[in-house]
């Protein structure tokens, strides 16, 4: 097909991250498809002025810098900038991340042009340290370059866990005729809730290669008990919100309830697991979830130890765009 490529806006969100803007803007400049609009949006950084951010962007053409007059927080910040987008599609990025595939925007836009049913096209991301050294290498499909995910297939996946990254996804702007940007105010998993809702209005496609690197920061690497409890509550609140959607069918609700039970197992502390088991329906499903949770804890601990040796400290990776 020779359909006209959709126009693209790239919005880069920053909060005390102007030191990284050269890398992310350079990666956008290297794209074979030039965005129609590039915006750097600062959420009223306390340690950096508007002039600091403008100076970091000075070496790049046609970059618009916006500074919020007050701190909005991540979800409201995303909503504000998405509401201003007039192009056919957009990509949201964090200032400390950067694209590594110069063909990503062109390929994603071409997929959208050739497949009107697609509302989102995304690629894989890879974690890197402060210096850009790759921390984890993932194997991707060698059988295909692109995987199209029909709406119901992806909705079933998302009911169990979020498989779509927030930071390397090109979104068709017209989907917001049906679903507002980040429609549910949930700081930890607003992107997951949005993707789930999108599936009622179109399909997704995944480009089977790494397209972006995201930095893992030392300050973001440890999660204390109180923070872990808060994350678990955010996720449970997310399930509660999704279960209220009018678009849900009976099978969708059942799948979400299964996902909620699995999430409660996955995020429970060892001390909470007995309560989660007792409060769940007895049977093989409950036993299977318990065994899966324990096996996952062991595997995560081993991975955590291996990563700590590379980084030089203990910790877990940050949630994306959270």
C-alpha cells in the first residue's frame, strides 16, 4: 500500500532531567521520519528553570519547550500535553530515555497507514545504566518482524498483566474520540488501564525489535515495604476501575477477576499470602497461583542479585513512566 503516513508529535516529559535531553533529542533527530512537532514539557522542576531546559534544547531545530506553572504530577501532565496534540499520532517519552532504532517512527507510522484498525504500535525496550550500558538482553521473535495483536487477544493478555510499554508506543490520536488520555487517575498503572480501554476501539501491533533504551537509576532501584504495599493497592484499584467499564462482556469480567486474584498473589508479602489463599476460592487454581508466586519470587531474587552485581548495589527496576 502507498497510504499517506500519519503525522507524528513527540512529547518528552522532564522533571529535573535536562541533563538527559541531548541524548533523547539526538535520538529523535536521527529518525528517518521527522516528527511534525517535538515538545519538551517540564513539570515545574524545582531544581531547574525554564532557561535551563531551553538551553539544553538549544542545539536542536523546531523544539517547543513548555513549563507547567505548577507541578501537575505524571498523569495530569500527560493529559495536559495529549489534549493539545493535533497530529494524526503521537509518541510520549521520558527525558531520560532515548530511541535506538532510527526506523521506529517510520515503521510504526507506516503500519498505521496500512492498517486503519490499529490504534497503537509499539516496540520493545531495553534497560541501560546511567552511562548507557545495556543491563539486560532480551530475545525477540525471529519468525516475524511485526506481530498484530487483535483487540480481544490483547485484552485477554492485559487482564492478567500489562504487556504494552508506556514509553515506546505510537498512538493514533483519534482513539481519544472514544477514550480520554489516561482516563483513570492511577499514578502507578495509568498506562495499563488506558491500553485495556483502547482495545475496545482497535487493534495493536508490536515491532519485534528493541526500539528504545530506558535508564535505570540508582535512586529508583529500591522499593521499600510501604512503597510495595502502595503499588499493590494501585493495581487492585485499577482492577476495580476496569470492572466498572460499560464495554465489558461477561468473559471480559471473568478474565479481569482472574487477573485481580493473580495480582493479589503476586504482590502479597510472605506474611500476607495465607490471607490471600484463604480469601480466594479453594481449588487447584488457588494452589497453582500460590506455587507460581513462590517460584516467581525465587526467580526474581536470583535476577535481582545478578543485576546488583552489574550495577554495584541491590534493587529492582523502576516502573516505566511512573
